[in-house]
């Protein structure tokens, strides 16, 4: 979904026309509702330019016939199927909003006391959710922010694909040369990939000889792979318990998997170079990069997920987008614990989690804050979530004010006030 701003929908009045759309892969279902309760029965339209124009013409006619001033178009937070329509409507005189599928599901069961799902029922329920004010405004990212979103998504998919390939390769190595990973821990290193492509079996390593092995590894690793480590690998190969049967089939698959890892790694490098390029076009990116422990890829990912931090008016809006907004379930004398909703963008939370891990390490900017919370009795996970929320506030503030991060800013202000 391409939202960069989430603001609670507050103004649905007597001059507002609600347009609800049930998004499909090839066929969408539209529904109109006026403030007087008059509506148009849900109707299908297609994922084509011609059908989009016909749909918009119907919207305009309905609006003009009832002398309405504003058109609010809403749909559920779906996958990529809504994007063509969303981009088409973003350039028109309509207000785009999205509703949480959980809200529509619950309201749907209340409507007719049934969880029944139909193409005619769904748009009406979406319209009901919008009428109640439970919709969030959508603004489509543009320019460099849009590029960073696509690059972030592409990098995430490439990383998942590479991890899956690495897992497959691990399984094969355990069969043919179990001791390999005890000596070379990182399977994506140059040395590991070179050996697996050219000398994947213990016998290949033994036949090569210790001195040639040391020379090759020193050259491939550019001096990082020492003679002692090469000797350990050679000894492991001599006494390996790896199997040698089915060698040709195993060799074919190992080479295929190694090539896949190299290809994915090269693609990820290209993506990160593009991220760096577009990041320079974001005015406030350097402000976020001034935070110790956060790098270009992470900043590019944060901006890609959010779109434009400056489009947000308040920190609760961006907390909700990240799914880091808090809730609790209390009843009577029972006081429930507070949890994050996790109803926002999962990858945004993931990025903030890794930033938090970097900043709570020894000498990290949040290390003392983290220790303070843990020593106070807070569970470690809860402390990490709290610091993630704090870091998001800092990022939001730096982006909006285009300023540089000052470590221990709160403490410095306290000292100045005391003086």
C-alpha cells in the first residue's frame, strides 16, 4: 500500500460523498453513498484505464446531481492490487483514505450478525467504517521518496531470497563437508563462496594441497584468511565424515546455489548504491544520518517506508503507521499491561528494531537509557520497544526541523536549567 501520511479522518459531513471500493486483482467493486443515505448499488469495474475513467465519470455525476463538495474514496489496506487505481485517483479532485481490514471484519460480523463475505456487502461495510471516522488519509509518495520505497521493498525481497538460498546451501554442506562451517563461519564471504564453487568436497581440498590452499585463500580474501585457518580447513578435510556418493548431482546443485547467492548479493549492492543516490535528494536525510548507529541503508528504508516524515503533523500519526502505538485491555479492578498494536508497517518496525539494537550496545547513544530501564526491572523486550519509540520520535523531530542530532540533549538542557 502506498500511504505516506496517516491522519484520522474527521470531516465527513452533509456535503461529503463517500466512495467505497472493494479491491480485487482484475475486478474492483465500487459503491457510492450520499449524506442523505441515498446510495448506488455496488457495481463492478475493471483494472484498466478505460474502466477507471468510466468509474470516475460516475463519481462526478453522483456528486454533481446532489451538489456535494467533497469526495472521499476509501478502500482496505490491501497489497499491490490497489496501486494502479490509487495512483490514478491521486491526481484527481478526491480524498483518498484507507481502512484497517480488522475494522471491516468486525463491523461486517455486526452487519446482519454474520461473517458472510460478498462483493456487494464489503464496499458497504468499508463505507460504514469511513462514516464512523475510522479511516486514515493516504498520500501517494513521489519523486525520491517513491524510489526509496520501491528500492526498500526490492532489497527486502532480495535479502529473503538470499537467506533462503543460503539455508539450502547449508543443508548440502552439512551432507558433503560438515566441518566446513566450523572453520569458515560466514557462508557469504568471498573465501567461502570461492571454495564451494571450485573445491566443494573434502577430497577436492585434500587433492589441492595445503600450500596451494593457503595461497589461494590469501589471494581471494585479500590477506584476511590466515595460514592457520587454512591449515585448520585442510585438517578438517582430511578427516571429514562427509559423504561422496551422488557427487555429480550435489556438485551441480551447490554451484547453482552459490551462483544464486552471488547474484542476489550483487543485486543488493546495486540497490544500495541507488538508495545512496536518491537519499542525497531528500533534504533532511543528513539530519537522520547524524544519529550515531544508523546508516544509509536504514535511513533509506525508513524514508521509503514512511514516504515523507514532514507530511505528518504529530508523532502519534507516525507511531500508528509503524504499529508502535500503545494499547491496553483493562476491566474493572484489572489493570492490563500496555502493548504495541503491530497494526502498522511491519518492515518499518523491523528497521527500528535493528537501529535500537545498534544504539543500545556498549558506547551506543541509548546504552545508558537501556541499562537504566533494565536495572529498574523492565523486561528487555519492553525496554527495546520503548527505545524504538523514542528513536522514532527523534527521527521525526530531526526530519521536521532539519537539525543535527545532539547526544544527551535532555541531560544538557537539565544542566543548563540548573546552572
